[in-house]
C-alpha cells in the first residue's frame, strides 16, 4: 500500500479488518482478478474518520470472490446479480461489500441505470462526487483517482463528475446535502449551479418515491440540523416534502434538546422541519416516500403538535397536562416543549417528573373493591390525577380517591389523547 494511505487506514480500521482486506487482495489476485478499496472507505480513511463499511470493487467476479472470503470465516453471502454486487459480514462485524467494476448508462433521467462490466477507471467515472471516486489497489497499494479528487478532498469540496449527474440520478441532490452535513464540505460553484438547475427543472419528480424516501432516511441519520438545512437549499426539501418544509436550525436544535430518551432523533428532526405542514397532506407525502406506518404516525403527531396549544395553555394542573400528553409519542412531546406550548416549563416538567410515574394501585385492586367495566378505567384515571395533583403516593390513598369517585354519580370517562393522535403506549 501507499505509505500515507496505509497509515491512514491503520488509524481508522480495526487490525482484523485490515488483515481481511489483505486477504481479499490476495484471493482476487489468485483468481486472476484485481480488487480495489473504493469510495467512502478510502475517503474517510484519508480524513481520519473511522468506517465500519468496507467497499471493494473487483475487476472480475465479485460474487465468486465474496463466496471465497465468506468460506474462510464461515459467513454467508448476499448477492444482487443485476448490479454484480455481493456482501458478507466479517468476524469483526464490519460489512464487506464487493461489486464488479462497471459502467452505467441511463435510458432516461431518473431511471435506474443499465450496467455493464468495465474497468476501474470507468467505474470511478460513474460515481456521484469526486471525493468518492478514489480507489486503492489491495494487491499493490497504488492509488487511483478521478482528476482533482484528492485536491477536492483537501479543499472540502463536493464536485460532480459531469454536467448530467443530477439529471441522470436526482437522488444525488439528497446525497449532496447528506455529505455536506457529514463531512462539513460545500458544493463547488459549478456543482451548486447544476443542483439549482436540476431542482428547478423538477428532477426529483422523475424518481420513485421509494428511492427518494430511502435517501431521505439516510440523510436523517446525519448530523442535524446541518443535513436538513442543506436539504432546504434550492428548494429540494420543499419539492420532496411540500411547501411547509423549512430546515430551521433553531427549531430543529431545540426539538432535539427536548427529546425524551426513548424518542427518535431522526423523526423529531424531520417533524421540526415540517411544523407548518397540512395535517391532511403530510400523511400522503410520507406514504409516497414509503415511510413505515409507525414512523409516519410519529412524524405527523409531532409536526402537528401545535394542535395542543389551546388545551395546554388552559391546563393549570399536572393531571390536565398529563391527560393531553400521556399518549403522545415522544417526538410530539419534544416539539410541544420546543414550541413553548402551555404554561412556561409545564411540558418539560411533565416529561421529566410525571411522564413515567406509575400508580401503586392496579386494576385488580379496583376489581377486588367491587368496581366493574368502564368504572375501573375511570377510577384509575382519578387515582392518577390524585397522585399528580394531590400527592397521593400510597396504594391506600390512591384507592381511597378512586373509590370516592367511583361512588359518586356520573363517574367521568377515562382521560386520553385527543381524537386522531397516535397512541404509542398506555401507562397506569
């Protein structure tokens, strides 16, 4: 290996993964092929960033090579014949992805590419940005790059390899935002102009919602609010998620800071970028992007947390705040706090103090006391209110409050979330 790259890899890869790459190089050479470490793995190593995904391009049979590597450590191979790719997991847990060197052509903008076997140089030329078009030969250590790739890496620039790049594959508009956030890089001026033109020309409309949604979910895992703020550039976020999309870093940062431990940072960040979304339109947008139903429900509940404003502003007792928020997903709780809903500090106080409090009383206690049917749920709600508002902590005090209410005429129905909000859990 080149001394600088070898040292860079040794700093960021586990010793067993380095040895696995040497084995890949030897096995490829023995089979009459050649193998190259490529793309993000080389890029990140040169930047000093650890990587757990090892991407290798093979001038030859990638699937056969993957099978030989897997047989050495008892692993299994997952292959995709259409693209000549195969993957296996190394003993360290790192993912080893092998792909046949290929060229790509696009029948029409946004279509999946037609692929053909090719050499390394044409494989690098098909990639999205120059900083991802660097390869290290495993058998000999030579470094190959598209022109200017290492200069762009040193200069923190994201540059496409040709002018039709975004038209051919508009998902690269999302990847541009993703890499900008992850690496702290910026598009070079020409690439930025090409991105603006593609976005204005409606390039995203040529791609399936499933592909766009997959790229969006990858972007949501990147540092926030940087990734969503980058997605707002040139109207890409609005084209994807509707006119309400706004990558406001202040609100996204505030929502992340308010998120309970069981919440999803990716979902709350997206919801914070969609707080003004139409409640009827947003579900269709998320379905079109193939979001899993539970994730879409959490985003919708959080993005529309403003629906709780009037009720939270009117709530004066902890039990009233509890009734409004108790069945909301954690992402909605975070947005309610970030938006300042309710009396100052009330949402945060409920989240930190009352949300996970549990009654000493159980439904079995109420059944044993003679209550039946809906009266049990109503009595539990009364007992919870007594615990939150009046400090009824013991089983005896909670039972007394519940039975007193149960004996009164017109026992109120159990409290719950406003109609139509997702119910993630019920706690007594």
